[in-house]
């Protein structure tokens, strides 16, 4: 009898533990989808260096003008020397033999047959750095959005989600950072909550923010860079 009661207690305890683990996983997944408030990201240290005050200019000592002979009263005529013309006889052109022509053709065929090197691959980064501005209040913030992580909310209205963030390959002409972002609009703190409305989805380029940035009557946003 006691053995049967112990087995029932173990079974009930195991079922309770499994239910608690499952509910915890569901809660964690739900919290991962909830947007978090944007936090200002650290600025580039070069910008702080550029904002340093310029040191005062030091006075340069004035040197006295050198002494020279006075100018003549009448102009002096200077006759340039006659140019020397040297005629170089043309060397006779050497005719290419059949062997030299065949060697040149073989070299051209070898150069054309060599395959071009494969293009370099862009490097993926884990965090996208975004800058957004409220055109009404003139508030600007630079914040981080984790790729595949929790969405980030700016000004209690805009929700940013990063899907990818890459930097240009070494063989590309322009050094750039490219991020694939999704931006939704969902006001927070209103009486009747509404579903998020997507207002932007696509690639943003740090080197050219005006090419494909977020253009909204109230907000502007663009990608600044990618961070490992």
C-alpha cells in the first residue's frame, strides 16, 4: 500500500515538473517577442576627438626683407639663344618572324583561359547600429538592434527588428555596412491597443542613407554600421 502511494506521488511530482518547464519555455518565448526600449549606443571615439577645442594659433616671428641691388633705370633687352634642333634618324622596323607571332598568340590564349578569382564574401555581424530622429521634437538616438533578437522600440512608437547585418567584402570598392531591417508602427500607452503596422522592410546602406532609408512624416531612421 505504501509502495503504491509512493509511486503515485512520484508520478504526480514528475508531471508537475514537466508542466512547469513547459510553461516556463512558453513564457520565455513570449518575452523574447516583446519589444524592449531603445538604449543610446556609445558614439564613435573619433567624433569625440573632432569635438576637442582647437589650440590657439601661435604668432610667427617676422623676418626682415633681404637686401638687394636697386632696379635699373632703363629696361635691359635679353635676347634668347637660338634653339638647337636635333634630327634623330628612324630605326628600321624589324619584321616579326612566324615563331614570335605564334608565341604571342599562345600567351594571349593562356591569359584568356585563366579563370577570374571568385568574389569575396561579406562578413555577417551580430548587432545592427541604427540611428533614428523624431522630426517634431528633434530628438535623435543611436541604438543597437540584435540580429534575430528582441525588437527595439524607439519613442514608444517605432519597433525595429534586425534580420541581417553585413559588412562589405575586401575586394569591394566602397567600405559599407548593410542591414536588413523591419520597422513597424505601434503606439504604446493608448486606451485601445492596435496591431503593429509595418511601414518599412528592406536593406539599408550606411554609406548612402538616402538610398533606402525610412521616410516617415514624423520619423527618419537609417543604419549606421554593424557590430560583432
